[in-house]
C-alpha cells in the first residue's frame, strides 16, 4: 500500500466528514424555532437578556459567518450546550459513550463471528439442509424490526421467564462493587446485545455466503484439490481467506446500521448510552444534543470505514487504486 | 402492484402494434414487440422461483387488505374516543379477534388500518429513493468528468453517514407529517442504488448502439431516455423491490421512537404504543405481536420477490 493510497483515502474521508458537518449545519439553520425562545420558554426574560443571548449564540450573523464560526468551534471541540442540562454537549456525550461502545462492540463482534461462520458453512454447500435452515433463519431475523425483536425478547425473558432484568445497566438498589458489579452489568447487557447480534448477523452471513460461492469457482481451488488437499483444508486455507475480504468493509458499514438499531434498543431497555441520549434529546427537542450525537456517530462510522478501506487495500494487493 | 412483471405487462400491451401484418413494421412497433417478449420471458423465469411466487402472493394479499380496509374493519375501532366502552387490555376473544389495547382499541382494526400507512410509506419512500438514485447514478455515469466526481463524493458520503441518526435529526427539525417522513426516508437511502445504477450506466454507455445513435445526431436527452433508461430499468425495478423493505423498517423505527407520521395508524406506531403502555411488563403480548409479525412478513415477502427478480436478471446468481 502506497502513501498515495493512504492520502487519497484520507482525503475522501475528510470530504465525507465535511459534507456531514455541512449537512448538520444546514439542518440547524432549518430550525425555524428560535433557540433563545426555546431556552427561555415559560420564564420571564427581559428583551435585553434575549438580545444578549442572541448575541451569544451569534444568531444575527450571516449564514456564511455562522458556518465559519460553527466550524471554528467544532475544531475546538465545542458542540454547544445541551438544552436539557445546560452542560456542554461534548461532556454529555463522553459521559455516555462507554455503555454504547461496549454494547455495539460486543454485538458487532458476536454477529460478525456467528454470521461469518454461518455464511462459510452455508456457502460451501449451497442448497444443503444447513444452508437452507441458516439462510432462512437469518433472512427472517434480518427482516424483523429491531423494536419488535426487542419487545418480543423482553416479553419472553423478562416478563415470562424472568431470567434477565427489564432495563438499565445496574440495579439501582444493589451495592455491588468490582467484579460483582461487572457481572451485574453483563447480566443487564445480555438482552440488548442479543437483539442487536441476532438482528444484524444476517448481513454477515449473506455476504459471506455469496463471497464463498464466488470464490469456490476459482481455479486455485481446483488446483488445490488436484494436489490432493482435503475438502476441509481447501476451505480453510484457500477459500475462506480469499472470501473474507468483503466482510471487512461490511463490518465498518454495518456499525452505521447498528447505531440506528442501538437507538431503538437502548430506548427500549433504558441502557444509559448514546442511543438513549438520542431519543431523550428527541423528546426534549434538544437540538444541540441531537446534532452533536449525529455528528459523533457519523464521524465514528467515517473513521471506521476509512480504517476498513485501508486494511482492505493492505490485505488485497489487487486493490491499488480508486 | 409491486411486481415489475405485473406492472409492465399492461402498459406493454396498450399501444397497438400490428407487427407481422404490416409490410414495414415501425421502429416503435418493433420496440414494443421486443419489450412484450422480454416481459413474457421474464415472467416465465420469475414463475420458476418458488420463493418469489410465495412472496408475490403474500404481497398481493397484504395490498388487498390495505386497500379493502374500510370493508374489513371499522375505522372507528381505532379511535380511542369511540372505544371508551370497550374492555381494556382484553386478550384475543370472539368479539375482538386480536384483543384490545389499553385504550380499548381493537388490535385487528389497528393491524388492518396500519397496513395502509406502512405499505404506503414503504412504497412511496422507496420509489423516491430509487428516482433520486437513478437520476444521480445515470447523470454520474453518463456525463462523467467533474459531474461524476461531485456526485460520487456526495453519494459516498450518504453511503457512510448512518441512516437512522440522520433521519432522526431531519425529522426533528422538519415536520412530522406523512410527506416529510416519506421525503426523509427517501433522501437518506438512495446512495446504494445510485452506485449500482451508475455502474450499469457505464457499461451500457459503451455499447455500439449508443455510438450509433450519437453518430445519427441524437442528443443527451434522447440517449438517456431512449437507450440508457430502458437498459437500466431492470436494475431499477429490482432495486425498488429491495428498497421497500428497508423503507418499511425505517418507518417502523422512526414511529417507534415517537417521530412517525402524525396522521393515521402504522405498524411502527402500534409497536410504540405497546412500549408506552408497558405491554411487556403486563404480559399483553397481543399489543405488539400482530404488528411486529406483519412487518416481518411484508419485509420478507418484498425481499423474496426482489431476490427472485435479481436472479432472473442476473443468470450468474441462479446457482445460489
């Protein structure tokens, strides 16, 4: 991989990031309700105070000036102040980032591993009973709304069987510390993580299955077989490594979808992460928070996609340009 | 209806095209005869896909239910003010086949009337998404150069930017009427199809008949509408069928988060109502099971039809 490739890809990521920021700013501009009016709703605020607030938020400047100011503040890491708490959006986001990273991280890892494994087995013997069962099941889950899957599992496992807690990250009444606390958190995570894992492993298994099918027609597999390698060896050493590449890009892109799913699932299970913050901000019409959350989620997907692209180019010497 | 085969067949027959009897068949007549023949071949191939036919049957039934909703159940049963005398949180019974919710609304009425909004949003938003995708893809592929560069960068950005967060922010600052929701879902989901359509445009553009048309003095508009569009149409239709599921799921997600369309009832809104009514905690499974299963069934049916269409169009996929 040349320096040129790295620079080119990074530049593309910067362009995408810029488009996101621009989009975010334009959406902010579309808000017809006056932020000052929203903030001071129900309180007696003098006209001078309002003018001062308008001045503070720079609402009287031209669009271009406002955009440049917005960019400048953004580069300084200032995403504005939450309407709900009055604290900086960055602080709010940082305080809620770990529950989401762990939830999305674990479920992405699990759905990638299980999905890829299913895809390999299914694609290696297309039309077999295993293929039909696994493809049918993953398609079914893939077609299910996250909200419904969440409600269904919550009903089965919290209401009926009472195996897992209904929500939150720890029991507010418990005073567990250390390892015990970690176990309690994991216990709370099982259901939300299961919904996200099951809901999103379909992409991995379907893409992996298609990729294995594609690879299984390649000449080098015939050669490997002609050399007398066992079927198992050909699959493990020749087919799988070559068919793995598309799932790298998929993992990065899939984070974007899982982020959407996590908003629903965190809301349903009151998991105190960014997703719950998203829907709370939505309910409170907290625009700075909404935009900060949107920006942070987009930026993470953009960075992950860049890393995946670079990894792909590193692993596959055929991808040199574009 | 949603199946391209069914949608094309009647329009292909409307213009009178007397082919064999006329001494010199007109160009238009020849073109229509060719199209009718390929639709016939397409349908024959499509019928061989069992999954595709099952999906199509499910879709026809769902569409009929949505269209005939007023004849099947009373809309009044979905309006809380009329259902005040109904039993609340009643499990499925003879009077209420799918039970009632916390406001005494009949769940079967919500299911049938919800089909309208969910299918409408799914179909219209997916159509909008494909129209944008086709316009961007064809323009980028046909014109190339800086137009391609600019459009492709925007397309890449939209491909990477997470859809649901973007849709949430858009709905939050815009309105919550049906048109806005459809617009938001359409505008956040076009990038994938734009990419495919651009690739197809690039290959069609290099065919000899496009050169021939250009040599005969055809302008861009003629080439795009008469040569490129008919040739990318199959991809557009396959993509449309495969975009409807994600549009339906997006509507469900937005509605569940409380930013679904103001007007009407949808399956997503039923799921949200179930969550706010603590249906899970109180064990009222009939609050969410019918709507959730309806979403899964319709989404799966569209996917099955879409996959079958793709298989017909792309023989390479047939072994799968």
